[in-house]
């Protein structure tokens, strides 16, 4: 039996890709293991968005060196964004790596590994599928790892070119998947027991129905189509055609593509969450311009307000970079002001780090490290105050929770996500396992990053009601930061 181990670094896109990697390997007769000493293939699925993630990868690969010396037949592979960015250079830098694989080349993985096991020299395969984009289907799990939530990719790549971001280089230009294909995958997942679907894309809300030869269309025409975004129509179609899906999330939207149609969809579709993660990156117009974000703080705030008005209690979280080249104390204070004005209930904060092949490299890296640390700490302190206030405001209210499984803290509790994405620990009646069901709970207590609720009604999923409109404004927690 051939065994593989996949280790994932980075965002939800990478988590999703890792699942597809596992499926491709298992279809070719491989079996998963958690032990590197038992593995015939160890694959690192990598992220290069932050310098830290790249360092973590290099250190993790280093740990395998002794194992490779002991068992030269072990295949070591690096996939994902670092693989795409570095290509053959990685094989030169880390000579005991056998395979470097780009995100678009996942279907070729089993054949490439077999070639290496048969004695082929190290291989770097990092070619974008520009002409005929492939989207690997997510399959519902039927084993013990069966899940009630799943990701579905609707587009890949990015045409935005924010000056700090390496994603357009590592993921290529935007390519879209047809609505028919997306709906059919969502339907298959729902039939396999999935009740919450998250639509995934680097700028997910720029989605539009692709036409044949899309990638050859002039850039101006593509930009026009993206700006017109058909994304709200896609959400409506899934809601209408796959009623078994109880929650439909999406990540990560770009503020530029929060259209009136999308805002209206939030007002009308109960299936949509009462939460949006909307990366802002900075609250200073001067910095936003240098980041090439193509919106102002006032425009962002107007769209945030429109979303909040569309649905009572809708919460927002965001991504923020501190210490971008040239960011002054005044710029940073404008970011804090925007955090207060929007009322974010969570934020993923990052210190700027120069990335190769990005426009911001030309701007230098002039904010001292201790200033970045200080700004990040002040940002987190503010967000924590807002988050605590929101969580505390929930005590005594009711919420609906999709239960994901036993809580990590043990004690007979289960954990799931509310309609706004907070982690809620649930105390079910004795002997009841509510995993995979939508339950209503009374919120009894607020912790630092989660809530405790008492279950007062477990509803088997097929009869579960649609997520009701929330009556209160809640916090949102958990997950990874994203790009967009
Ligand atoms: S930050 Fe997001 S929108 Fe900007 S280039 Fe990167 S992936 Fe694209």
C-alpha cells in the first residue's frame, strides 16, 4: 500500500486544494497516513502570501532531511503558491525535494510521483491552464470524516494586482467556472450530506458566466464583465435549485465588486449568512492608493453600511496590513477610525512584508519593525474590545447553530457555527449527539472568542428551517485571513 501525507500552509484556498490533492491521490490507489515515517510521499501545500508562511515551509521540509537520507525512495513534493513562484529554483535550493507542482497541475500529481518512483530526475511542473481552465470537483466524504460544510471553487486567479500581493503571480489571471458546473457540484455535495457551502475564489464576487475563449478576450472587455459581476445571480440560482443547502457563504469578496445586486441578495436570501468577511487592508486613502486597491475609505464604508442595512444584525470582519511602505501614524489612525466606524467584530492583522515580484517592492520597507509591532498590537486591542462587546451583547438571545462535532475542550459539549459564524459551544441534552444538525440555542455565556449555548431544539437537517434573520449584532471568530 502506498501512503501519503499532506501538510497544508496558508488560506482556505490551500485547504481546499489539499482536499483535491487527497482525492486525486486516493483515486490513484494511495492511502492517507499521519506518520511521516510511514509515508511514501510527503507533500507540502504551500502559501507565499506572507514571508512567515514561506519560512515555516522551509523549516518543515528541513525536518524531513534525515528521513530522506534513511529512505531515499521517499518522495518529497512541494505544491501550491511557493511552488508556482519558485519553480525549478526550489529544486536547486532544496536538493532532496523531488517534485515541485503548481496549483493548476494537481491532476497530474499521481503520474508525476510514479515517474519519480520509477527513477525519473526531480520534476518542476508549474503550468497555468489558461486555455481550458480545470476545476477539480469537491466530493462529499462518505467515511468517518463526513462533513456538513464544504468549499466549492467558482473562480481562480486574480486580475486586481494589489501592489503588495503575490497572488496574481502564483495563481495566474482570473478564470471562471460555469454556473451549471458550480450548481451541479453544490447539488452533489448536498446529496452527500453537506448543509453549508462556501463559494471560494480570490475575488469571488467578480464571478461572471464564462464564455468560450474567455482567456483570449481583450483585457478591457474582461474588466467590463467583472465589474458587471453576475455573482448575485449565481447565489440566487443555488438558493433556488439546491434547497437542501441551508447556508451559503462566500470568500473572499473584493470591496470593488460589492454591487447593488449583491446587496439586494443579502436582503432577500435567507440562505446567505448574516456575516461578510470584506478585506479593507487600510483606512487611509493615501495608503489605499499606493496599495492599488481602487476604492477609498469612504467608498468602503458606504458599501459596508449598505450591507449592514440590507440585513439586520449583519456583521463584518476584515483583513488589515499595518506598516505598508510610507504608512504614517496619521494613516494608521485613519485605519483605526475606520475599524470603529464599520464596527468590525474581527480582523486578521498582518505586518507588511515585501514579497518577490510585487509592485510594492519599489516602495521599500521603511516602517520600522517595532512600529509595525506596536500598530498591530493597537489594532488587535481595538478589535478585541469590539468583539467582546458584541459577544457579550448576545447573552440571553437565541441563535441557530450548525453543529460540526465534539468541542475540543471535551466535557461532553459540541461546537458549531452560528448564522453569523461565531463559534458556539453547545450543551445538548444527555445522550444526544447533534453533529451535522441545525439546532436552536439560547446563549448562556460569552467567552473571549466564543459563546456557550444551551440547546433547546435539535432539528434533523431535512426538516430544518431556513436560517432565520438575526435579531442582534454578533461577533465572528475563527478561520484564516484571506487575500482579496
Ligand atoms: S489582495 Fe486579493 S484582490 Fe489584491 S491582488 Fe491579492 S488576491 Fe487579488
